[in-house]
C-alpha cells in the first residue's frame, strides 16, 4: 500500500469539501506534491478528488494512457468486423508506401 493510499481515510460530504477548498489550497501550497488529496462525494461515496496541481501534471501521461486503453478495449469489443490495414489505407485514398 502506498503512502498516499494509507493517508486517505475520509471521504467528505460535498458541502463540507466545498467549505474546505480555501484551506485545502493553502495546505497544497505548504505541503506541495505530497499533500493529501481532498476526497468528496454524496453519502461519503468517493465521487471526486482535489489534488495538488503538480501531482496532476505528473499523472497526466498516465491518465491519457488509461483513457486510450479504455477506448482500444471498447473498439476491440464493439462487435464490428476489422479490416486489414492495407484495405483501410486504400479506402482512405492513401498508399502504404506513404507511411514508410
């Protein structure tokens, strides 16, 4: 279990999280990337998170990878028939030699 996971223990109601935004930003300024995120949601079910921007920037490449992987999984499992690359390239009006 990571240090971050160990320190996240409470999901706040949305109204309480809203009232803590200013103090959370001050805490982020003080603690930086290692500051514990603010988790919130209805009935204490995690639905959103506020985290230090520096951490968000570092996570962006991984977020992109996760979203891309999900899209690939959806397209693989969508039930449509696939086409060979050569056929697709030709249908789009290109030649494979243009991509070499």
